[in-house]
C-alpha cells in the first residue's frame, strides 16, 4: 500500500477531486482490454495538465512508487495494467486539442484526446488523422503513442510513429522535456522515434504533435469471395507484386465471416476466404487500379466480387470487419485474441499450419487479418466450461506466436507486448538484443518506476500467459469495439 | 591517437591485422584504417578499441565524414567490405543490406524486380547505406515516402562493448520491443556501428514527369505551392530552388501513363497564370549541386512548410544586401539546403539570425559542410533542446568510454 505521506502529496498535486483511493472506485482501473489480468492500484490520480503530471511523477520518483499511465484502457496486451499498490495516472481529463495548423498539416493534442476526435476536428478542411485502430472511437492518442497503434489503413499510411512529429514528455524523474519538433529532423537523437511504442515504460507524454493527411479524392472498396483464405492470401501477394499500394487489404476466413454476419449483418458472401481491398487517391488512378485489382481477383478464382457502391455500403463492409473480434462471442463461449506478424508471402503456409495445429488439439481458430502487412489476428475459440480446454487454447495461441517468429515475423503488429507477451519477446529477441533495449530503458528510467515489469521477459517466469478473452466493460456496454 | 593505455601504434596495427587480416589494416594519416568483413569482426575491433579507450570513427566512402564536429580517431573502421545485398524477398517488398553497400549498387539490385528504397540521398554512387543512415540523409522523395525512420524496419548494430544487437525485424508492421533502429538513425555513429539494415521497399516510379515554374523570387510561387500541398494530388517530390534573382519550383508526379494528362491539367489549374513547363530529371540533382563548389558553407535548415517561400525570399534579400552568393534548394517538407560563400562573420551572423528566426516554430540550422577557415568559429549543431541531458545519458549507457565518434554529435556527444 502507498505510504500516507505519498497519498497526501498526491492529493496536494491534483486536489481531492483528482485522487481516487476508495477500493470500489479503484476497481475500475484494475485492468485494461486484456481483462484476465487484474491488479488493484494503490491510488488513481487524474491530472488536468502537464504541471500536475510532473507533480505526480515527482512524488512517485521521490518515494520510488511505480506508476502506470492510462487513457481509455482499450489496450489488448495489458499495457495499462496497474502495478500492485502503485499509482495509475488517468489522463482522460487532459483531452484538449491545443492547436490546429492546417497550412503546416499538424495538430497539437493532449494525451486524453480520443483518436477519432482528431479527424473530426480537421475533417471540414479536408484532412484526417490516419492511424485508425478499430477502438478509435474511444481510445486515446496517449495510448496510441504508447502502443504505436496501427489499424487497417497503416498499410499505406503508416503507424502512430509515422504521424508523430513531437512530444512533450514527463520523464520518470519528473522533468519535463520536449522530444522532436513540428519541423523535420530536429538536431539530436530521434527520441520521439524511440518513445512512441515504448508502452509507457519511458515516461508520460503530456502533449503530442501529430501529422494530419489530406483526405484522398476517392475511396473504393471491393469485396472478393474465395474458396479459402490461402487463395485470398495469394491474391494479396499478386496485388502487391503488381506495384499497387492499397490503403487496406483485409482477409476474413469462414468462421470470422460467420461471426461477423451474425453480429452486424454486413451482407458478406458466404465463402472460405473473404478479401477486402480498399484503394484511395486521385480518381483517375483509383479507377485504373481498381480494374487491375478486379482482374487479379478473377485470375485467382474469386467466385463473387462486389464493389461498394456508396459510402453507406462501404461503412457497412467496415463495420463487419471491425466488429469481427467482438462477434466471436456469437460462435464461441470464450476466445483468445492474438496479434502476430509474418512476411506476406508466408501467409498461405502459415494459415495451413495454424489450421493443422488447431485440428490436432480439436479447437477452432478464426482468422481475421490485415493481410497487406502480414498482421494476423488468430482468434482461438474454446469453452472454459470444458475441463482443461482453456490451457490447451492458451498453449495453442502461444505456439501460433512462435510460428510467426519461426517464419521471420513478429509477436505483435499493433497490440504491443505489455503484460501478455513478455516471455514471447524473449523468443523473438536474443539476450544481447534485450540488454541493448534495457540501455534505453535505464537512460530514461533508472529507478524502473515507469510501467515496470512490462514488455521485457522476466527470467523468473517460465511461460507466457496470453489471455483468454473476456469482454471489457466498455465493450459490454456497447461503447467500444475491440479490434 | 587517444589511447589511454600504453599500447603502441604498432601493437594496435598488429592486433587489428590479426582480426581483419593483414591486407585489411594499415596506417592512414593519423589513424589506423581497418576494414572489417562482418559484424563479428566489427565486434572484435570495437571490444579491442573499448578496452584500450581508442576512439573509433566508422566510415563507408567518407562522403559525409566532415559533417558534425571533427573527431580525431585512433581507428577508422571501414565498412566497405560489407557491401552485399543479403536478402531481397521481393514478393514481401523488403530487403536486408550490409552497411558498406553503396546506395546505387543496392538500388540497381532492387530494380531488377522493379523495387527501390524510396529515398534519394546525396551522392548515391559513392554514399553507403551505413553513412546515409548514420547521417539521416534524405532528398526530395521524402514528401511522398517519408524519411529513413519510415523506411527502416530493422537493423543490426554493434555496440562499443562488442555486443551485436538486432532491433525491429523483417516485417513492415511490428511493435515488439523498442525501435532502436530509430535511435541509431541519424546518430552519427555515436551509439553503435550499424552493420546491416532492413528496409521496406516501394515500386520504382516507372512513369514520372517533372514540371517547373520559374519566377524572379519565391513570392509568386508561394500561393500555388500552398495550394498544391493542400490539394488531393500526390506528387512524389516538390522543391523550391532559389538563387540571385532566380527562383524555380519543381514538381514531380509519378502515375499511370493514362492518368498523366489529367494530373498535368490539374497542376496547370493550380498554377493558373504562372507558366509551367516540363523539365528534365536533372532538376532533382539541384541539392547535390549545392555541394559542388568548394569552399562554400552548406547548411541544413529545417522549417515549417509555410516558411519555405518567405525564408527563401529573406535569404535572397540578405544575400543581395550583404553582397554574397546564396544558393538554396528547399523540399516542400521544410528541409532546406543552403550554400553560401563569404566571411566567417557573415556566415555566423546569418546562422544566428536564422536560428533566432526559426526558434519559435521549432526550426533548426545545422552546418553540414564547413570550410576549414570557418571551422574554429562555428558550432555546427545549434541544438538547444532541453532533452540534451537525456541524450547524453543515452550516450553514456551505450558508450561509457566514449570511443564511438566522441564529440562529433550535438552537445559534443
């Protein structure tokens, strides 16, 4: 538990209405989107500005209290899981868009600003903020920065780091520093480059300068039905090999289609592998490329091809895709969401292997993935009520991550390592690689108080524990979709 | 030679020769040059240098060795033997290349499958991948494709203590662990020696055309430039060139041949009364040409996109007033290269003026090429970041004995 003196100092930092210490209220903060890990924090503080964050972190530094910063808590790898008895810094009150500079194409926001609000703010001028995690209607920019969030459209537009020009950061010592600049190539090390995606382990971002992008002239979305996800996967490779860079290339397999249909009625064709291709850009280019994409789909045996004819139709196509995770509840009592990456060309091979591994243990795996960049989201379906099945499912999801690494890929494309995949990071990187990362960690946070015991493997643990999926309260309430 | 211990030059040479082979180690100027064959040799060389506190400067072709503060190394670590494109899984549109490979050699190999690393650095025929990465160089294509931080997906680097560390991977989307490759990029060899780089690739721009508008000064070009960048057109590159009484705006568009006329019409629409003429690819050599005249000071100025035209005009006017020559090439992204000749006093006055002018908007001025007579009076970096202590701490953790390019980087890191 926190020493009373520290609690008094935290109260002085944020005022009585910014401090939560009551047991039942603390429970709201005991987990993020990875709901099977729950830890009760010692206190939650809700700062209103950077000075208050500085004051909070200084208290933590003085007393060597671990702190974890948190936005909307939609993360899927346990990145915002509190340290036991530590401090959670809830940044939801810091939700102002501070500056909009259309001519220079950037905005300056506080960390608690919701992702989609950035686009809403600049939409009238014809701009948008590109990274679009499917929790974008609730997740915050601060969380996106911590996780280097992606989304369906990062194939063309890049990740959060691509769009982060500068950061104001409270270091774990309590110092306030500016990293980067709204202009390119500020002299010195690329500290925004290393801070974005550091999962809250290097400090707390209190101000973020984001790049915004001009909305493309036209967007076209096609759906193509194939007999198998492998055939859809081959089509993806052929589209890329033809020199196209679609804004999104998504695949869903039969199970995922079934679940999404049940949940959203997106009118998807019933098939073994559904491919979604979205092209955007100048209208003349998009029309020509769409013709080429259609031809490639036909050459790969597409049984049915449909081009969304209206914005409403496109929105429905995407709604089905973005609801796919949550929709699993319709076809399975429990499921585990995974997030592996493989080289695109390994798709057919890896998909077959995943099915083989699943059959061998009599489980079903649904596949939803960002095929363009090889980012798989295997959903391992199981029933907790059947004795022993959860362990088998966990083991399978863990082995799928190893399969991704064995095929030259990664254990996470967008969900982060967090609490969930610490051991898997040790499978992907060697000890010298991890020690080198620790040098950065130690330079920023020598006392190891900023989101400690995350990301890096703990030698005392022998196995990873990817979580069985239980809905986040926000999701159950219908406020958020988990992607 | 900065050897703290009593090791002699001869002993040092003998040790390096035993690591890299006798034919790959020799005395060169004040240092010993050693050419490593692979990351393991680099590691052995660095371990040796580290335990004897000998300063090391990694180098490729040496095209940018003069950038930053001067270093007097005991060992010049040559990476040119490590010059192969190790992997090019073209269907995955990624590649792995050794640091000593020249940019052009890499691109030639990649072009066999119609692909490229979408970056146009200086002197591609000589500049090596490692040098381009260490200095974070970029050209006009940055507008469309981003800089090295957006194109590098993984890296192998050797630390001062000989640790061989990998970061990132070979897939484009990957958030596992810290992105050390972003930290290494642009670190001027002060944190480690990059031995191998993984890039994401793009299709070669097969059909591209360049148009140019000219004016005596940048003022009339400011509005169309702004309109172009605010439009839904997607040019690959846009640059402003300015010199005495002469100014040009170049626009490069890559597109399907069938669509090119539509783009041309859209472009003419944006430029209205200002004449646009098709020009040759040679226009894109302009940045490199700024370095050609010997004895000129060359600056890298970073400013906000809207400041490109006004600052260019101010520089033109300043040159006319001070009776010196200024040539500049500015990318639409706000990265400007400025070449000037003149006295030390005038150069310092200009740099100080520019730094003050740009401070409010976060801009910066780095002196890249400094003629010898100006060297003593000029601080090249002008870094006043409050993150400098943090940068120093990172350096201390990575290279506690300060053997890697000591003093070369910002704040004498």
